[in-house]
């Protein structure tokens, strides 16, 4: 975004950046795959108690 602000108005737009894989995303998920499907809680998901302690 910063690079496009200081460019000439008539210049070609920059290429869209490549998506960076995030921890927990399946390897086949790409930028066009949409949001991940939730299939219940995973082993790494925080419990309700952990979330309460985190946010309070």
C-alpha cells in the first residue's frame, strides 16, 4: 500500500502480493480457497476457560 501511494498516477499498478501461509492452514489452502472449514475443536484450540483468562 505504501509503495503505491508515492507512485505516479499514470504508472502501472503493482502486482498483488503473494499470500503468506499461516500456521494451522492446510497446505492446499490458497488465496482462492476461502475461509477454512471448522470441523470441531482441534487439539491446539484454547478452552473456554483459557479464553476467559486471556480476555479478562
